[in-house]
């Protein structure tokens, strides 16, 4: 069935009437329905994402959806898009004038919301429970380059969000480190990226003791995945270089410091940081990124076995720094440390950003709707906070409080991997030792990695939080400007 969706704006004055957007008068007339009267009868408010369904008979039944667009902000348009996408699942198509009343950034948000609200993943033998609408017609747009550019951007950002969510949703009986590396190889060619993958033998030869240690009890050995993006030559040769590092734990059982069953339930998606890095890399060309970007994913399964790391073991990271593994469940920092040390030693980055579902403490601190940001650089922190707000992936800055540094001390190694509370902060302090003093930001997305319900553009389950904010940032990054200024 074909659907029509029209925007509803809240009343301008207290007690006034909601306002219907473009196309409403024509539709009311053609369909013989007083749409405004329906809204009043339903006590519609026009708040973002509110949906009023009006079935009409015009030869055959058609569905008219009246969609609240709230205060006309990006957030409201994103939510309106997501609500519309949910309301038109299993329909053949929807035509809407909503996009035509949105300025460029809000237009982009609407399209992204529509894409992500449609997200579905299933392996049901009898087919999907519901199918995303295959066709969305954006009516009333002019043919301006702005709209075309914004649409291209929206498809890149929405697509990256979809991809990271999809990777995080795949179950761990399929998604092992080698599989993740294959995904990187597969997405690299069409996105114009170079890929390099280290297998367990190469990791051992080159001293990646963190990745190897965490991955050693698994039947599926670890990988380090490197994906590289070079902007086109017209931007010059001495470009800034951003390195993104993602935690790619394809399943986190906790290792010998094993998790209780409930804590393990969502751990197939402990590679969300890695998925975010891959999805971001694949979309860099589409957002016209003008800086060099290298993505690293430290992929390992944190399993239990006779060969597993024991509490108290000491491992040596890439470059020689050592960690006492007092809790094998604090594995994310061990694999990230190797990748970060490698980046600093070999890749000459100007900026480092790591993304990881790192600590349960982040959930306690920020709840489930806000990601944690740690940064040693004011300019970088500010940019990421702004991009997070604009993209609908909000971050809150946490302190790299030096007073807790003493908690990391170990009698037998450079650091203890399980320094304890405040857990998100001590984890960030642990990582800071692997930044070589470069401008660095750490996104602890454990808080936002999983949604407990369908909510705005999130669907229940893995959220894939991060690529929209990173692409917003990298798409606008100046090729030669200092990225950080401390
Ligand atoms: N992957 C977990 C963190 C996590 C918890 C992500 C809940 C998403 C939801 C991480 O590897 C972990 O287990 N961290 C421990 C660290 C502790 C042992 C120092 C934690 O947060 O409990
Ligand atoms: Mn863990
Ligand atoms: Zn983990």
C-alpha cells in the first residue's frame, strides 16, 4: 500500500491549533478528509515523532500519516524520520513533503532518521517480521545542489550507522576476528581503502602481546586490522593524519575472571568500537574527507580455556610497556594499548581517537543515552562534543583525573589493568600511557552500545553508536590546520 506523510507543526500560541505543512490542503481536498479536523479530534500536539494515522478510501484504501516535527530542530526531524519509518514498515512506498520544510542540516537529519528507524536484521527461516519501506519519495524539493549534497551526506552517515549496527548485531558464532577482517577487506575496495591484516603469527613476531594474550584461549585466533584512507591528491601532500582505533572483542566472556551469565548476554557486541571504525572508514570518501585517516581494529575473542590468561599474568605490549592482568575481564584496554602503541610508533599520527565499549562504569556514570568522552586536548574535545550534539550521538566529557594515576600502580609491571573505581576514569588513564603525548580522545561507548527499546532512531539491541559523529568531524576537518592545541 502506498502512503502519504505530511508534517504537523505545534500550535504557535497556547490553546491554538496545530499547523499542517505543505501539501495538506491539496491532500484534504483530493481525499475529501478534513485532516486538520482529524488532528484536533485526536488532540495531536505536533511534538516530534508523534504519528496520527488516517486511513482514507480513494478507490482503494490509502494511509495518510500526519507526523509531528516539533521545534523543527535536527533532533526533531531525525525523530520524525525514525517514527515515520516505523509507521510505514511493510508498506510499498511513502511520499512525504516533510523534507521540503527542513533547512539543509535538518533535512539531512530527517533522512538519517528515516534510514536508521528502518533498521532490521534477521535470520528467520520464514522471513523478516517486518520489512523496511523500500521507497521513500521526498516531495516538493527543488533540484538545488544543496539538497543533492545533503542527500549524499545523509546516505553516507545513515549508511555508516546502519553498517556499524549490523556488524554489532551479528552473533559471535559467525563473527570471529578473521570474519571481522574479511568484512574490512570486503568493504575496502568499493570505498577506495587499503587494508592490511596481521594474523596471530605476525602479531607474535611483532610483539603484540596484548592482542595475543586476550585472544589466546579462543578457537578463533586474534587479528589486527588496518584500513587506510588517502584523500585525493588535489588537497596537497602534507595532510593531517588521524588514526582511529576500535576495540574489536568479538565476544567477551570475561576470560578466567568470568562474567556472570547476565553480564555476558550482550557481549557479542563488544566489538562495536571496531565496527564504528570500519563503518566510518568506509564512508570517508562519501563525506569528502580531506585528511588522511587510518583505522585500526584490535580483534580478539576473550574466551576461557586451558591456555587463557590468568589473573596475575604479566604481558608485554607492542613497544615494550608491560601490564599485570589482575582481571582478565578488563581486556579491552589490553588490546587497544597494542594498537595505540603501534600507531604512535609506526604511523606518525597527528591525532588519535579510540572507540570502545570499555567499562560498565560508564553506564553507571552516564546512563544509556550519552557516550563518555575523555581527551587530553581542548580543541579536539570541543569539536567532538559539538559533532556529537549535531549528529544525535551526544557525548559528555569525563576527567582524566591525574589523582587516580596511583591506582594503576603494579609491583611487577608498568600498570595494573584492573585499577578499580572510578572504573571509566582509571581505564582511560591506563590508555593514556599509550598515546605518546599526542592529541588524543577516548570514546567509552559502553553506555550507549545497546538500546533496551526502540527509541527515536535507535532500534532495540546494538546501536552502533559513533560513526555519525566521527564522520561529521572528519568530513569537516581542515587538511592542514592543527587538529589539537593544548
Ligand atoms: N566489555 C566490558 C565493558 C562493558 C560492560 C560494555 C557492560 C558494555 C556493557 C569490559 O571488557 C569489561 O568487562 N570491563 C570491566 C572492567 C573491570 C573488570 C575493571 C567492567 O567494566 O566491569
Ligand atoms: Mn571484559
Ligand atoms: Zn570487553
